[in-house]
C-alpha cells in the first residue's frame, strides 16, 4: 500500500486526476473497495492538491462526481444482476456482513444509503443492495448525492489539511475520522429532517378548508 501511495503522489496532475476518479468510482461500481478503500484515494487527492500539483476545488468536484456515479453504477449492477451477484465468490465470503447490510437497509431505507457511505464495507455494497431491493431510483439518488457530496468534500479537505502527514491520516481514515465526519453528516441530516417536519406543520393549517360561515 505504501508503494501505491508514494506512486500516486509522484505522478503528473492529469494522471492524478484520472487515478483518483477511477479508484473512487470503481470502489462501489466494481467492489474495488475490498482491496483499496476509496477514501484513501480521496485523501490522497487532497494531499496532491496541498502540494500545489492539482487544484483543490476541481479535485473535490471530481471525487464527488466519482462517488455519485460509482454508486449509480453499483445500483444498476444490483438492479439487473440481483441475487446472482450475491453468490459470487467475492461476496459469498462476506455473507454475514452482507446480511447485516441488508438488515440495515431494510430498517433505515434511504438513510442507509447516506450513512453507508462512511463505512468501507457498506460503501462498497450498499448501492448494489439498494438496486437489488428495487429502491426507487429517485429516492436512492437523493441520498446517494447527499452522501457523496459530504463524503467527497470532507475527505479531500482532510487530505489537503493533512499535507505531508498523509501516512498518519491514511491509517486513521476509515475509523476515528470516518466516525467524526459521519457524526457531523448525521447531525446535518437530523437538522434537515426536523426543519422539513416544521415546514409541513406550518403548511397544514393553511391547507385546511375554512369553516363555512353560519347562515344568517
């Protein structure tokens, strides 16, 4: 892994953009996350930006786009291949964890797609499980986009701020730092949920029909 990291940090800017995009995309679309976590690529994209070799904002946009499109591809794989995909040798070895992911998806619905982005195993399989369960794509996309945006910007910024301390960051990513970012994302999701409820409650009185005036 160290050789891979050093190699990615010493390539041309164009190759860095392409490599980071492909790794983040493939994590969910092709289950590459079982080998190389996409969050490592996102953090390294930020590190490369901190060195001035690529621009920070384009790197963040690239990672977000790769996360969202990779999840969409994973959703389509699950939708069209369904249970056959779960019987492959790669996934069969993780049957217990897959059952936990499926149970989490049944209980939380779209929120599982959002929260799954912050756990390595769930991030790799949740889009395909959502497609297999026939979750409506519009609902999936809304939570997928929110998760991809929060995760992509968060981890690229993390790498940018870490700079040359990327090795320590890479070791912590997927554990403590992922928990912190996920907790912030959950807080934002809860705040949005309560705001939406308040908005609906305010609209209800206005939508009720007015009592008819008594006849004189």
